[in-house]
């Protein structure tokens, strides 16, 4: 009789071990699912924080740019009592307008001397080049 009771006890012990293992497996599956849910939630929060930081940095950069532009305009603005200065190129234009006779005398030669592209010669086409069909 002892032989029949021992396998029953051993069967009970293995059943208990199997139940414990299946319980551990179920807990492990549940833990994995919770971690995956937390991972996606964490990624969403992290992405939201990155977007908020980017927008904050952009607004700060815009404020700094506005302040720099205002300071540059203030520094570039002439005092109220000062006469507005003509641009540097305006003086050269005024000199050319005052001396039209010099322009008339020199004519196209002055233009060709001043303009670098007009001085260049156009490439000549060789007579030996023939169109082949």
C-alpha cells in the first residue's frame, strides 16, 4: 500500500510545482504587458516634452531676435538733429550726372572699359567643325 500512496504524493507535488510555474508564467506575462504599456506611455510623454522644449526654444529665439533687431535699429537710427546721410553709391551717381559731357565724349569705349564682360571676345567657331548627319 505504501507504493500506491507515494506516487499519489509525488503526483501532488509535481502538480503543485506545475501550478506554481503556470502562476509565475501568468504573472510574468502580465508584467511584460504592463511594461510595454508603460514604455509606450513613457515614449509619448518624452515626445511631448521634446515638442514643448522645441516650441519654448523657438519662442525664446524669436524674442532674442526681436530684441537684437530693435537694438540694431536703435543703433542705426541717426539722431534727430543729424542730417540724413546719402548712401555711398549715391555720391558716385551724382558725380556722373554732373559731368554728362565726359560721358558723351568717350561714348561706348567707356562702357566697354568698365564692363568686364564686354571686353571679352566671343569664341570663334572653327571652320573645320562640320555637322555630321
